[in-house]
């Protein structure tokens, strides 16, 4: 595999062979990573491994609770490379890595390791121009993205509780792909600890100190409606991912009073409760006003501008991870079965969302997360014959 010649505005990371870094605004590897979840189970109830095969790929709604560490690698395929055989090989490598039988693990136990693979719009268009995932992500305001950090043909999202696994697994997958792929960018990231929200629910905080990922497709019915692709058959069981890496102006945000910070989000910083009251899981009452006629949830608050009912879209399964290179910030990942869910939301936010003034996006991509696979149905075989 060809490493990128350089990574604009990022210093070199060390990994097993030379660089350690993982993936793509405010809320990546499990359902609990982006939504309220139950308190973490005891160690004895945590599965030793997460199955790599099934209807859906692991790393989207499995495992639960979320792993703390993520590494995403974004790459291009050589123009002469057929995607089908490469994806099948990667799927087989994922199976042996997750099972702990791959010598390239160097003796490390896989634990809750998951690897999630997606393909970019160029490859999807080659398989069918009308397929979900064939559309490139448009450009938005507040972006400072080098061409090498926009788009890509292949996503490998690696998640694990043990941070040591990430560079080892990435090196194994890179070795498997060899000269057939050329790396664009990679990003390592981590999640904060979950905090209690009452009624046995927990959720993580984002790098700005606020509880994150409260709104999303949490139930099986919501996930079937808004998360998983129902068809065509070649993509059924997959989903669409958006990755956005963002620098955060943490000093300027920290200089605000707590009340001013809460006005930016529309929620209480300590509890996650909407400014209009209720519980963290309550939807904000956007029509509520103060005695002098001002909105309780400000007109430019994030929870108002990104509200799916206001935007007129479905729900996103949103995750945010903290990063400190190339600059302090976050990696945002969302999963949805309609790219418009993301694009319409960010377009609506672009006009007046108070949170966006503290962000600068430095990497951006979208991928079709392939359906699940097994021995009889290799990874990507429904899409690439």
C-alpha cells in the first residue's frame, strides 16, 4: 500500500510500522456510542468477541457498550483494481483478526475488536449510478480541507477497547491490500466515559463538555426506518456513513460563561436536559418562550437548528470522538440510510447554528457501509460480482 506523501496540517503519528492515527460534528462504533445506553454491564457479561459476520457489519450498532478507541483509514483503489476480490480478501482477514487466529495480531487478544468497511461514491457509481452511496458529499461553509482529505474509495473503521489493537489491525489490513490501495488520510480518536442520565441510561460527553448523541434512532423500529438500507438487494443491510474531522476553538468556547455555552447547545451542560426542561431524553419544546417573549431555546441553538423535525429529515445515528492531532477537535461520524438526512441538516445549520462558529472542518467523506457478510457471502459480493 502506498502511504500518502504527506498529511497537510498534521504531524506524523507512530504506529507499528510508522503511523498511528484513526477516522471523520457533535456525536462511532456502537449504538451506545451515539445514543443513550444502559449502564455498562459487568466485566463477566461483556462478550469476549463481537461477531464479524451477520446481516449488518459490526461497528455500527454492535457492540454494546461502545469501545473507547477508533482508528479510521481512508484510501483510494488503484485504477486497475477490481473491488470485489479485494473486499473479499479484506472480509476474510477481518474474520481471522476478530477470531484472534491471525498471526498478524502479534499475540494480542482481539477482545471487542470490530472492523467496518465502506466504499466511496466512485466505486458505487461503477456498480450502479442510481444506488445509495453514489453521490459525493457536497462542500459546505467553514471548511479548510486539503484535496487529499476530501472523499476516498475505501473506509476501514477499526474500533476496540484496547488501543494497542488499532495500529496492529490497521497494519494487517494494509498488508492484505498491498499495492492495490493508496492511503489518503487516517485519524485516531477516542470517546469519553459515559455519564449517568437517570433511569439507568448513560451517554458520553463531547470535547466541549456536553452530553452528546442523545437524539438518534435508538429502537429497532427507528433503525429499520432511518438507519439501515432496505434495498436494492445489493446494498440491503448496509447504511451510509459521513465522516467529518473538525478543529474546535476550545479557548474561545471555554471563555464563554456556562449560560452562554448552554445557549449555544440548547441544553444544560451538567445534565443534558433541554433548556425548556424535562429529562435529557426529552425533546426540546421549541415553542416555549420566556415572560418577555424570548425563546427559551435560542433561535440559533444547536438543538433547534439540527432538530430533525425542524429540518424535515429522518434520524442520524451520530457519534463524536475527541482528537488532538492535527489540532484539538473532534471526529464526527453519522450513519443514516439517506444522505439527505445529513446534507439537509448541515445546510440548515449552516445558516445560523451557533455551534458551527467554533468549528472548522478539515476532512470530509461519505461511504456506503457494505451489508454484512459470512463465509458463503464474501464482503462486497452483493455489489461487486
